[in-house]
């Protein structure tokens, strides 16, 4: 009696296997081929220090307090110049709030997501690293307030 139950389970399992053998494969050849990301995907931030006015809104709105920045008075013009901008990606949740509040769009999200590291110290990124992270910027960040491409 138990042999019949086990045999029926084996036949069902073979049926599932044969059915899925004919279906299209869903495996990605990552990391050899980049994975396509949805348009609204929130990846690692990009910073344009020339646009930053050191208003500190990004650091104030951050729910995890992972952003720190400093600036000084501009020597010639009115306003401030950014000195340091650091993000601790160990605690950053990529919530996109820092980019939403930035009045000059100095910080924007990209489609980049690869931050794997063997050391937690490597997850602290500075102004220079964030400035070099300028590939794969989200397409919606290349549109101004009127909907016209920049």
C-alpha cells in the first residue's frame, strides 16, 4: 500500500520535471551580462558637487542618519562650497528621500547596485567616489520640472 503512494509521488514529480524542461529558462548570466533594472529602481546615489549648495537638507531628511556633509563660505561668491560628503552604505536604505529634497538635484539615484565587499570599512563612500558613480543615472533624473529632457 505504501509502495503505491510513493510510486504516485514519483510519477507526479517526473511530470513536473518534464513539463518545466520545455519552458524558457529564466536564469541570468550575471555578472557576465548586466541585469535589466526597472525604470524606478533606486540604486546607489550620484553626487554632482558643483551643484551642491550645502543646504544640509539631505542629511536632515535621512531616516538612518547615514549622510554627513560639511562646507565653507565661498571665497568669491555668495553661498557655500562643499568640502566633504560621506554616505555610510552599511546603514543606507536607498529610500530616495535625499534626492527628493535636494533643491539643485546635486544628488540623484542611479541604477547601480553593486556594493559587495569583504570589509565594512569599504561601505563608507566619500565625495570623490560618489562623483565617479555617474553611469546608469535614472532616466527620470535627466528630465527637468517641465518634463523636457536635459
